[in-house]
């Protein structure tokens, strides 16, 4: 199997998890780029990474780099994606992949033009538990899908300078945590939602602090989503079918689900994969995509979710400073 040379653009929490995932595979990252050079040097020393760039942009011109993992703030993604894709680099980009659908369409066009793989680092699409649940669902034993209920609530202090509430860093619940809940819904829905209703509560900075969302697709599968950055909720998803319902906790990196059957109430526990190996699953799927199996990155779902998030923010009339015209 071919060995790919990975570079990380950004050296925050996710980059550390990426480096650790590579180490568990017996590999190291090839290079690290970061806005603060000193942090990149320290990161490279910690994980024995051989290459540190003087400027973040130098990663794009390095002919030895095959795949770049972008884990910088949301509002920087499209700028870095333009440079990476034009340079012919495959890119795995942290969620949310862009700020809006127009940016994503631009990135997709660049990826196609330069014959490279672009994908979003959405753990839900790569955790083995979701593939197992899809197999069970597709078998028909649970009957038709009816309802999905999603919760994701974090409690962040009202520090209006951090990225969660900062409009200049594309803060807010939708792009930070809503993308997980909506990706979960899209994974189980037969088709993308076409009817979307929502309500929003703003933080003092003008970003979405909390939101409630109702979704329905042409098959009349329905979903509710409750999000908050200032009210703790369990990370719980419930998928209700005709013959039973599935519950999964800590769903962004889930490893266990419980099925309760409607007829007699008996339960079945399903386990697959490991929470701690979430980044390894993403890396392995990305390498499969670069080798030719692009379906494993579920880019179509990424597009559907971005379209939903863009539509919701359009309904709210909420834009970030760097967005111009229509969202």
C-alpha cells in the first residue's frame, strides 16, 4: 500500500490528535505549518516531525506533500483551500469545511479542475458504528425511518473574545456543533431535507448561541435538532423506525448504540470501533479516497449539510464579516 506524506496546517487540539493517530499507525507527519512559527517548532519537536515551514503558505509549494490536513479556524478555510487545491494537493479539511455553500462550490470546482481529493473531516462518516448501523437499517429489520432527534449542548463561558462567540472567527453553534448533528441526520435520512424551519437565540456578539431546527425530506422522514453553546446537553441521537429505535451517546465519536424493539421492548447493544481512534479512521478513509475510492469520504453529504446550514443562516439573516452579498 502506498505511503502518503501528510502535512498539518494548524497545530491545535485536532492536529495533536492527528499526529497521535499517525504515530499509532507507525508513521509520522511529514511537515507542520502554523501561523505562529514557535508553536510549529514545538509541535514538530514533540512528534519528531522533520519539516517545519517558515511561513504557513510554504506548505502549498512543497512538492513532497501529498495530503494537507487543515485545522485552522472556520473563516480561514476557503483561503487555504484555494491555495492548496490550486497547488494540486489533496485536502482533508476540518469541519465546517467552509462558511457557506458558495465557498464550498468554489472549492469543489478547484478540486475537480486540479484532479485532487477534497473532503471534510467529519468523524460521523468514518466511525465504524455508523457503518454497522447503516447495515442494520438497510437490512430492513427496523422498518422505515420515521424520526431523528438530536441534541448537542456545550457550556462555554461568556468570554466574547474566544472563537466560540467571535464573529470575526466565524463563531456560533451552527458551524461549530450543528454540523455534527446535521451530518448525523443526513447519514440516516434517505435523502436530504427539503423543508427546513428554525429558531435562533443570539449571543451578545451576534452569533448564534442556541438554535432549534425542524427538518423533513420528500420521504417524510423528520428530524429535530437542539443546539447550544451556553447550555450543557447530552450528545445524544435517537433514530426512530417503525419496528424500534436506536440511541447513541457521545455521537460525534460514538462506539456503542442500543436498539430497543417496539414489539416487546427487548434491547440489543451494538458496538463497533473505538472513540479514541476517530482520527485514525479519517486518515485511513482519506488515503483510500486518494487511492481512488472517493465514495468513502461522503462528500455529497458534506454538500447537503452545508446547503442546510447556509439556508438556515439565510433565514436568520446572519452573516460573518468576510461574507459579502448573499450567504
